[in-house]
C-alpha cells in the first residue's frame, strides 16, 4: 500500500519529462525532498490510510529526538534515551514491534512535541484509531474463538448479528487467514462462490454481507474487505 504522503511529481523541461516522488509529510525529515522506494520503506511515518489525526505537525529544527530508522519490525534511534513507542519493546537491536500481524491495521504515525515517534494506528474493521492494548485484546479474543467450535445458529434467523459480533467474527477470519499463510482465491473462484451466496436466503445483497456470520462477501479483490478472498475461510452453513 502506497504512502499517501509520497507525491508523484512530473517535471517538464527542454530535455524531456522527468517523473519523481516527493515527500509531502511535514513531520518527516525528508519533507519536500525527492525520495526513493528504499527511503519510503524505511520511514516510520508512513501514512497508509486516511489520516484521522492532524497530519500538519512540522518537524522543527533542534528537536531532542531524530527520526528513527525502520528496519523490519525494529525502530532504531540515534539517541539511547529515546522513549519506547506504544506497542514496542526495547531490545539490543532497537525497539521491536509487538503489534499483531493483522492486515486490518492502518499506520498513520506522526511525532510528539519532542520529535519522538507517535504511534497512530487505525483499525480497518472498526474504522477508528486503536491503541496497542485494544488491538492485542481483539486479536487474542479472535485467536481464542478460532480455537473453539462456534455453535451453529438457527438458519431461519434473518437478522444480521450485532456489530460487535460481526467485528469478532471477521477478526477471527483474519486471524485464521494470517495463520494459514494469507493464501487467496482467484477472481474466478470468488465469482463462483459469490453466486452461491447470492442464492442463499441469508445473503444481504444491499449490504453485501452474510447474515449468518456478519462478514462482508463480495467480488472485491482485497481480502481485508472480502471474506471470499481468504482461502482459509468457508461458508458458516457449509455451502462452500
């Protein structure tokens, strides 16, 4: 997913056309500079989804803490006394991320007043900002439910489950999908399964959800917005 603060610039001159990427994140030390894919991949200030916080906080000169370098799950500061970010632990290599491997997380990090990294994460399922404590609790509950057999509900029920139940069911599906290696179905397979869903009395065509589990089922190509894409998942009524 591309950072929303990486702006593609097209420059015209007598020598021809030049296309490059420029950082427009005020909080970044690369603000207004041309950036490469390598620089963007090691930037902890990625804006990977719609910003729900004020993204206009500018990195002033002379801040106490420099912008850390992101290497995989580790944040590395030049300063030894840098504060531990939310959802990280301090190790010899750097600050290691403890955030669960949930594809529903959207990173919108920014900076504190002292220049240190401020972790801002949005939950793609609940559509709200989330803390590490809230996220890990949700993920652990999904893992617990995934290890238990969920009793079947009465198939005559036509109302979708409550929103809280829908979130839990989808979080459980995401957990299983990640655990099984994130295998996905092809677009052709998705269309075949969707036709089965459309013939079911518990399919809500308007909301594009299954009234049995509450999960979204459609023709979308992203697993985060389409349970049919997840190869690890099956119909709660056993139809596919």
